[in-house]
C-alpha cells in the first residue's frame, strides 16, 4: 500500500469494509451535488410565492448555483493539490452542507441567492473530485466498476432530483429540498476526514490570480448568457451582447495566459491534446442535450399541458431513472470483462436514447396518459445507462496520476456546460416551435371558415366564450406540438453525436481490448 510510482504518489487502493464505507461516503457527496442541480426545479413556484419574488427573477436560484459551480469545477485539480485532496474534498462537503442549511433557513430572496452561490462554489469540488477518488480507491483492473459507480451519481442524480423535490415540497415545504442534505453531509464529512487517505502530500503551488480571473470572467459570462438568453430575447438585449463578447475575450485571454503567459498554469489545457480527453470532452458536452434535455422539458410538458402534479412529474422521471440505476453497474461489469468495446457500447447507448426520445415525441399530445409515456422513458433510461460509463472508462483509462483529476474536471465541466447549452437551446426551440404551430393553426381558424361559423351560431349568446375556448384549445395544441418537436430534437441530438465515436481512440489501461466493429 505504500509503494511509490514515478510521480511520487502513494497507492490508496482500499479493500473490504473500509472500501465500502469510503465509497459510500464519496457517493453520498456526489449525489448531494447532482441532486441539487435539479431538486429545486419543482420548488420554484413555492419559493416565488413564499418570498414574494417575480417569476423572471426566481430562476436566479438556479442560475447563481450553476455559475459558481462551473467556475470552480476546472479549478478543483489545483485546489486538490494545494490543499490536499482529502482536505479539499472534506472542506467541500462541509461547506456544501452548511450552505444547504443556510439556503433552507433563508428569510429573503437575496439571502437565498447568496447562499445558493456559496452552495454551488463548494459543490464544484464534489463531483469532479469524486471521480478520481473512486478510480484510486479501487484497483486499475476495476476501472469499469469504479466509473460505473460514479456514473450512477452523475446520471441518476439529476433525474431523481425532481422526484425527491416534488415529494418533499408536497409533503413539507420548499425548505426541505435544502435541509435534506444536512444529515448525509455530516456523515460524509466525518467518514472522508477520518478514513480517506491522500495519494500525495499537499504542494505549495503558486496562485495564478490572473488566470483565475480570466476563467471566472469567461465561464461566468457564458453561463449567464445561456441561462438568461431566452428570457432577455437573446441578442436584442445589450447585456447578452456585452457578456457574449466578454465570454469570448475571456476564453481567449485565459487560453493565451495558460499556454504562454505562465510557467505554472492553474489548468493544464495541453491535456486536451490527448485524443481521449479532447474528443471525450466534446462528446461529454454533446451528451448534455439527451441527458439533461428530457429532465428539463418533460416536467414542463406534463405540468403545463397534462396538468400533472409535482409528484406525478417526479414519478415519470423515476421511471426513466430506474433502468439507469439498475443497468449502469451492468455496463461497468461488461466493460471490465473485456468482451465489449467501450466505443461500441457508447454508440449503442446513443442509438437507444435517440429511439426512446423519438418514440416519446410520437406519444406527445395534449391528452397523453401517464402509461403511454412509460415505455419510451424506460427505453431512454436503458440508453442512458450505457452512455456515460464507456465514455468515462475511455477517458480515465488514458490518464494516470495527477492527470486523472484534470481529465475528470474537463469531463464534468463540459458535461455541465452541455446541460446549460441544452437548457438554452431547447427552451428557445420550444418557444419558437410553439409560436410557429400556433400561427399555422390560427391561419385556418377565421370567421369565414365553416366550422367557426357553425360554432358561433350554435353557441348563441355564449359565442364570445366559445371563441375564447377555441383559442385556448389552439394554444394548448400548439404548445403540445412544440413539446413534441423538442423531444424529436433531443432524439436527433443523440444520433448526431454518433460520428464522433470514430475519433475516439481505443481504450488503454483497461481490460477492454476488443476492436470496434
């Protein structure tokens, strides 16, 4: 256990009960972060009413969390090396837990947003650090299993969030979507602090303040543009235009700074030149649309069109999450067996996810039942179960030592940004397609058309109410058709990613040796 390799790292592989306890604590921490990315969605109307917030402002509870989260994620490898990985991870869990308690106790909207920003900042150190921790806690031969365990939290957490949030909000109050983190956070912090071992000592690394500033400016501006773009009608807003330019300049300045301007870059951008990491990051970004898209759009559809409660909406997402949770470990075992190429598995997952999404689109109407959506969502869940694990195995199997933390940060950052792109693109698409369908339907409903004339004549003195009712039906159907188009787009996005698989290298440092057919 004390052997040192070429980069002076100590093996921290664990066995037996100790391993189970440590992995459980790591997964508790990872699930806290992924659940909180979506658990609050169903509670927003309650927060708006309880704290007296305008509808266009309440989304800052989500935006503030995501912006601080994506700024911190790429910094996690540097923070882990400077503070010590165990110390930084324990600090992140403790900070996230305290911020969660403060969020639940907030007495004003301003307090809630501030505490959510803190929660997101500490949360950035949970998922990105959990992945290399799991890799190092298990032996190299168990890479498939370690990444499957991580994928359960990364993929299932966002899907389970609305379900858990709906139950807590309906049964208690919106404050419990935050307070639910307190006990798991205390347990995870105690276990990590007392049992986790560091692979190497903390290092006295220089602080690249300029690099951090450029990164925060670029990622923060981009995230704001993606989150608020549709609300502000995109580039008709001067703020969106200014921040888009700021994001571009910030990324250029950060890239030049890290590659040319400092001998001790805070982020090793050269690691993206490794084909597995570079292509894997692009695929991770692309997976944001099929993975986050349904979680984002489905609750809006069933609530606004079908009139489902928050609990029923969560139940539907649970139908999708269940096969992910059950089959993700199976995917890890298959990869570990060496009988399946990770690229072939990833391609199969994308294909199944695309089919499930298109099937769901075909079922989307203004009168779809709960049962009619179950099979398409189960198919989506099966596809999702075999998406993330092979990507993680290919990327994490191509790096060793300190590079593992940086590769993990890239994958998690791009996956998070992919979710933000999905949110921006799909919400915009929904609005545009609903308006288009409404215009087309309305064009066929004029006072000169026979059906409308008959309706008015039949309604008699209630003709005005009948016309209003007809317009409501047109609006409802147009919105339902818009949701169907979005589900089609989610399916198409999953299929469009398939050609990227040919750029992925053959996995290394794993038992997966079968060539892709």
